[in-house]
C-alpha cells in the first residue's frame, strides 16, 4: 500500500458482501477505475448475494471467496494478505428484520465484531459501511437534516443492529487503535438491487403486469442516491478520510414514496395514480435527509447523478433487459409480502 501525504492507495482490499447490490457495484467501480487494486470478495451468498453479480471481472483482478464474516479461521487466512477491509456484508432489509431479527444481530453485530477483531489482530485499515437509519427519522416539516453530530435513535431491528455495529467500530478505534472510518449513507438505487426493495419491486411489478404497492399514506420520504455515487464516496473516504471519523453520504435526493411511484408509472406510460395502498410497515420511519457537507468540504467528494429521472430511467432499462437476473426471486418475494398484507 502506497501513502502520499494523507492519501493511501491500497494494492489489495477485502470487500465483504461484494456479491450483493452495493458491494458488487463498488467492486465493478473500483475495477474500472483503479487498475492497481486487487480485490478479494468474501460473501456468504445468502438470498441477497449472487456470484454472477461479479461476472466479467478477470481473475487477476478479483478473487472470490464463498464464506461467512463470522468465520474467524477464514478471516485469519484472508485478512493478513490485504491492506484494507471494506465492510458491506449485512442483512439489509427492514421488513425482513421485523419478521425475523435473529440473522440481523448475528451478521450485522457479531459479523462486524469478528471483522474488527481480525483488523485489530492483523493491524489493517477498516472502513465500515453503515446507514442513515441509525439516526432514526425526521418530521416531514423538520428544517434540519442528519449530520455527523445527530444522536443515534434507530427504530427497527435492522437499523438498531447497524447502530450497534457502528458503536463497535468506534470503540475498537478508540480503545485498540484500529484505523477505522465509518460512512452512513442514504437510500441507494441502481442496477442489481434485490426485488424486495422499494424501487425494484415497483419496476418488476409493472413488468409482471401488477400494480405498484405503497405502504401507509405514501408520504414517507427517502433521500435517494445512485449506487455509483455511494461507491465513489466510499473510495474517497477509504483513501482520504481521517481515521476515527464518520462521514455522511447523500446527494440531496429527497422524494416521497408516492412521487417515486408516480415517476416509475410515468416512465412506463401508465396513469400516475395506478398503484395500490397496502398495509404500513410497523415503526415505519417518516423521513430521512442527509447533510453531506463534511464529506464534500473536507474530502472534495461530489455526486455525479444529480438528475434522479435519468438515473431512474437507466435503472428501469436495466431491469427490462435483465429479466433473467430477477425473475426467479420475484414470486417468492411477493408471496412473503402478501402474507404480511404488503
Ligand atoms: P444486500 O442485501 O444487497 O447485500 C448484502 C450482501 O452481504 C449479500 O451479498 C450477502 O450474501 C452478503 N452477506 C450477508 N450475510 C453475510 C455473512 N454473514 N457473511 C458474508 N456475507 C454475507 O445489501 P446492500 O443493499 O448491498 O447493502 C450493503 C451494505 O450497505 C449494508 O451494510 C447496508 O447496511 C448498507 N447500506 C445500504 C443502503 C441501501 O440503500 N441498500 C444504504 C446505506 C447503507
Ligand atoms: O436509508 C438507508 C436504508 O435504505 C438502508 O440502510 C437499507 O439497507 C435499505 O433497505 C433502505 O431502507 P428502507 O427501509 O428505506 O428501504 P425500502 O426499499 O425497504 O423502502 C423504501 C421506502 O418505500 C420505505 O418508506 C418503505 C416504502 N415501501 C417499500 C416497499 C418494499 C413501499 O411503500 N412499498 C413497498 O413495496
């Protein structure tokens, strides 16, 4: 690993969860832009991970290891050989965490603990991927947005397990001197997102001839960011971020769920009111909103996807042309939602 002033250039990184949505987009992003970096992906290939998400990357750039982040013996084999760990692996879906929280505590809390112990033992740089949901929610008319100083107030089993993992990272950094950074990002969209998530669910509903489904009153707000902008932010923090710091990642993309559904219906040429109301999520967070000034001012990061409708259109095209990628998952996901009245 080279170090110039405060900037590092890692030759070898371990990416956990690299076969999932954001992890695989990050791996492709790095492969395309940083030919000096070799990547080892460690992924358990749960329902959310697909080996094919990494297809097309040559073996001299990527090593894929099928395994669990809770496997300490495996971490002892892999971690000594890399410069840095970029930790995406998680159980990531709120509705699943409400139905069955146990895997969230295991992977998100215990898994992060195991990785931190490996980073401590082998003295490796550690970047932890987290979520804006650790800050709870905002009222629709609140003039404030989340900053790095906002107190933690998670609502769901998923967000509380991510909050717990953030606390472990902070403690390992302060007490043991692990060289760690944390990023908390808002809602991502883009290619290869599982059909259980909001935007892919509505796109694939329409592609299957079904109506989009809105929870509650549909006025909940999410702060959308294209997954490539998340990747560039993570790389910026990994290579230039100050050790021990947290950086919020967001791209000023606040939109109500109803507006997003209307935009998707509009892109399909359908009436913008042709959706269904379904049962609300218990404990449903009202609004997320990120102030990313620290990342922008301190590290000079800027998002590229400032036009949501362009990013959404590209995402719709991706699901249209990659039906084989999502079709096998669709019926099972909808059966599970139907059983919950959603
Ligand atoms: P995802 O569910 O699409 O992918 C998770 C990946 O982790 C999968 O490939 C899965 O196989 C793997 N995994 C799960 N348990 C594992 C284990 N025990 N060992 C090894 N691998 C395991 O998730 P995502 O949406 O890509 O999210 C990635 C990360 O980004 C998560 O940490 C999530 O909390 C965070 N995040 C997500 C968003 C978002 O909008 N999706 C926003 C902010 C932060
Ligand atoms: O904010 C970052 C978080 O964003 C990440 O940490 C999570 O991993 C990621 O899943 C996402 O969490 P959300 O719960 O916000 O995302 P989801 O796609 O599940 O839902 C987005 C919004 O859409 C939310 O208000 C619930 C609503 N929704 C969801 C589905 C699946 C609907 O109205 N209808 C639906 O069918």
